[in-house]
């Protein structure tokens, strides 16, 4: 071979030497690339294992939190503590069974203060921990992570919560069993396998949960904390990571395993490609020599460097060799096209992550970032202000940095979707967003869509008075109709806003305060409202009252009140409206405004409606004997869509033997328009039963007369907001007169509520209104006092008639004044 080498021509010898050198170079490159790929793949697997350990601990922490919350609910339950004090094991067991059923826990038990077992939840699973184990568990804070316990080949996650009254009088023990489903959930989340091993003594660890393929257990003894171990099982190579677990009376280890097969496959594929490139390079070098090698290798090295930069996220790196017309130039152009596409893709992903696809406005996450930056700038500006100022320069001091967050909500947007369709609703959102964006962008600040029909805006440099002007200007934007799909529609909005730093210190608190103001504005029928601390307090109080309201029915704390309605043509009181009051044991007599709005949100208002109707039926015989001909009862939105409403009303009528004609059911415009089709069907059935039907708060909703004339209603009730100011505001008087005329044209009776002055009563008489209701006639009173009020009023009228004898007739206007 050596002789042949020397006999060859110089060209061939140089080519052979260069070819051998290239062969060694290519082989070294191939080996280094393969090792680098393998090391990178192994590093990726290590990162997955580290992330997986965090996922596993978070999964246990979430389950621990659920256990602790469920056990705390039981421990704080008054009935449960009474059963504990009475030693009622059956009640304790039932409550424990209900507690674990709510969250899907495995077992629960009740213990006394000395950790003696009192009762267990029903079922086949029983955990009888010793007193020493329970004391150890009691000393383990719930915030220190999951506390595990192995028993009879199973693993349980435990929590022990004290029962205080106010000292510790007992304990609630609750547990989750860690089953194969938990391992399956972990595998789905982390794409890793899990093995849970435990030992109740110094002996070897035994597998309790194993999602790996069948085979020998992993060599846990060779694993050190935070170290990794390669291991083969089930015909696959695995990378293991040990995660020690806290356990009662023993040791427990969680072993996370990630298969190296995908990394190995990817490495082999890349190795094959690199090998193929090496062979081609050798062939090209053998044919073309040093010049061809220089022309081929150097551009590839440049492309490789650019590819690594792209892989590192630098999409602005220049791609050389694009001008070449050969294969290298083609590859460079393909790499450059890939770089451009990847950059566009990343930009699109970023846009989708921080923008609302429907309105093209920033979304909630983007708004939070915008708000955080604005707060940071405002905070930095506040820090730069001089700490002291001369008194004579006070007038020249600039206003301190300020920031306003405003939330704006579209009224009855669900109705738009239900009636006109989701496509039209999307168009409304786009039109609202465009109008808001055009106005807010002019001010140099940001607007975003943070909910279905909720928008948020932030503005800097406004004081509280200027913030109100800004809020008013945004609401006034929608005084002009929107053009959607060729149609012009009216949109009403409400806004709530909060100011930094007066109302909140952080962005989340500021948004929360603005949300509280928005909800208060909607409840009060206001177009805009600034945040006040009482809004948060009132919400918390209302939620507390709602939880107590459920027991108020059974404790007979509800009271039926009546407010008379005056017949304006006869001057007699023959009808009244049934109203609800709550005789709270601590807060006194509460009107409905304190609890009805939240009861409507939860659906509990249906039970309140039934209570009022049933109580009115019970009292009907007494009231009718006192001269009352009809009682009005209010129905809510929840009642109209309740399929069992008809049956419950009929049952009350039958039970108390009262005809349906003795009642008038009042339904608000808004309740009807929330679901017009179902509301009409319910009203038709109620009318067929013999009830009289009335549209309450007429004039404040979105109903049309074209729709109302198809409803089986007998009466319109003018909203008190128009009647209250009728004597002073001619526009309100014109609205009332128009409603009366329209109702009469539809053969409907008219009732005006909110009559608080004799002038308003006289005006209603001249308008032809049939009935009136308000404080000028009588305030709401307990139903037991209604007969006495009727008698007193009759005596007062008799005295007035006797005094009027012999005098000229002063008019036919009925006088309805009565004691308040």
C-alpha cells in the first residue's frame, strides 16, 4: 500500500492525504456533533425532570389545600361542633361523609381534643392512626407541604384541622388516597412517569404506585438527593430523579422517570444526517479538491452559526451566501425564509397572547402589564418629588402623580346575543371597542377588553374631579347610536373607576376597586360611579347576610308587609302590594335592598318568592274580610324561567283554598326581556290560571309596545323614578302622561308608584291614572296592622265628610293621606 502510495502521482497523493485528513476531521466532527446532540437531549430531559418535580409538589399542594379547606369547613360548622359536644356519632359520621363526598376525599374522622376517635366517615376505608402519629400530624403545619402516610400497601395524603370553641375541643382528620389516577394525572401534565416507594421502618422501600413499564424496581439506594441516574427497564433507557417525601412513621420516595428513547431516536436521526453529509463532503472533496472543499465547507460553517443563533432566539441574524446560485445559496435562502417565517410566527404568537382576536384590543394580561408599567412610572415620579418644600412655594407645587382605572360594562349584552345572534353581538363589541379606542388613544393612554362585555381603560395625571369628567365623557360616547351590520342600535353602558394611590396600592387592587364601583353603579342604576370603601364593605356584608338568609326561612325571621294601593276614581283602598322584610336578630328589620339582589344572583330568590306568595295565601281570608280584594306579589327573572313555578303557586292556592284571581303578579320589564320567549310562555300559563299580570317598573327597560301587546298582561306600573319628580320636572310628567295614554290605548290599567306628595296625586288623577301607591298614601306596614289602618282611615274619612256637610263641594279629587 505504501509503495502504491509513492508510485501514485503527486496530485493523487495530495488528494489522498487531504482525503484522509478530511476523513479524520469529518469523523471528529461527527463524533462531537453526536455527543453535543446527545448531551443537549439529556439536558432537556433533566430540565423536564426538574419541572416535573415542581408539578408533582404543586399537585400534592393543591390536593392538600382542598383537604384543608374541606376539613376547615367541617371544623367551623356550628352543627358539627354541636354534634361533637353532644357525642352524636351518627351525625358526625354523616357530616364527615358529606364532607368527603364534596371533594372526593377517601376518608374522614372526628377526634376529641385528646385524639380519641369519635366517628368516621361511612365506607370500607379506615385509617386508625395512633395518638402519637396524630400528635405528629397536628404539629405539622398545613403550609409546609403534603403529609403522606402509608397503610396496607396504599398511600394517603392527610390533613388534621383543629375544632376550636374557642379552645381546641376536637380534631377533623381527612385524607386523599394517592391512587394510580393521581399518577396518571401527573403523567398527563408533566409527560413523565412516577413511582412512589415507601417503607414503614428501616427496611427496603417497596413500590406502592408505579406508572412505569413492568420490571425490576429502580435502584433508589444509588440515587442521592438532587442527583440523576440512568436506568434501563421495559426495554427502554430512563433517566431517574429522586424526590423525597414527608411521611409519618417511615420513609417515602417519589421517583420521577423520563424516557430517553425520544432523545436517542432524535440523536440517531441527526447522526445519520451528519454521517450522510460527511460522506458527501468526502466525495465532493475527492472530486473537487481543496478549492471545492473551501467553497463548500466555509459557507456551511457560516450557515451553521446562523442556525445556532436562530435556535437561540436571535431571528435578526444575517444569513450569508444568499447571492450564490449553487446549492449553498439555495440552502442559505431556505434558511433565511425559515428565519423570516419563525420571526413572523413568534410575533403572531405574542400578538395572540396579549391581544383580543375579536376587537384587536389588548386583552386582560396585556392590560395588567400596561397598568403595572403605568404604576411603576407613577411610583417613580412620586419618589423623585422633593421630600420638603418651602411654604411659600406651595402654590407652585405640581400635583402628585395619579392614575385612574375605569371599567365599562355593556348593559344586557346577553340579550343582544340571544335575540340578534352571536355574530351581531360580536359586531357590537367591535363597534364599542373602536369607539373607545379612538377616544382613549387620543388621550395617550390604554384601553383593553378584559371580559365578555367588559372593557378597561387607564389614564394618568387625573385628579378625582377630572376622573369623573373622563368617566362621564366615555359613557357619553354611547349617546350616539352604533352602526352594526347596517343597523343603528342604542347601547347603554355603566362605568366604575378607582384612583391610585387613594383607593388602592397595587394594580390588582385597583382593578378590584373599579369592579366594585362598576357593580355598585349597575345596582344603583347609575351611569358612572367612583369607588368608595363602603362599596366593598356593603358587598361583604351582603354576602354574609345571604349565608344567614338561608336559615332565616326556617327560623321564621321573615315578615310579610303590605303597602296599600289607592283607587283614584273611588278613593278606596281595595288592593295592596306584598313586600318582604327580614327581622334579623342582630341587624333589626332589613328591607329587601339588603339581600334580594344577591339572592337573585344565587337563585335563592325563588324560595323567597314562594314564601311571600304562600304567606299571602295564608293571610288572605283575614285580609279579604277587612275589605282587601287583591294582593300583588313580585316575580323575579329567576321565577319566570323556573319550570316548577306554576306547580308551586297552584299548590299554595289549593292548600289555602284561595282563588288565583285574588292575586296580581308583578314582573319587571327587565325580567321579561332577559328571555322573552320563555317569559311569554310562563305569563300565558299564569294568565290561564286566573292570575292578573302587571308589568312593573315600566319605562326603565327595553321592551317595546309591539311586544307587550302580545303578552297577557292587564296592568302597567309606572316606575317611581318618573313619578317622584313629576311635580318639578315637566319631562317626567310628559313621560307619565304618555305611558298612561299608551296603556289606555292597549286597554291596560295603570298604577303609579312613588307618590309622595298631594301634587303628584292630583296630577295622576287628571291624567286618568287608575291606581296610585306611595308614602303619601301609606308606608309599608305589617300585614297584621292592615285592618287597623283600614279602620282608622275609614274613621278619618267619616270625620272629614261630617265636617264637609253644609259646605260647597270643593272637588272630586280623592284624598289619600294616611298615617305613615
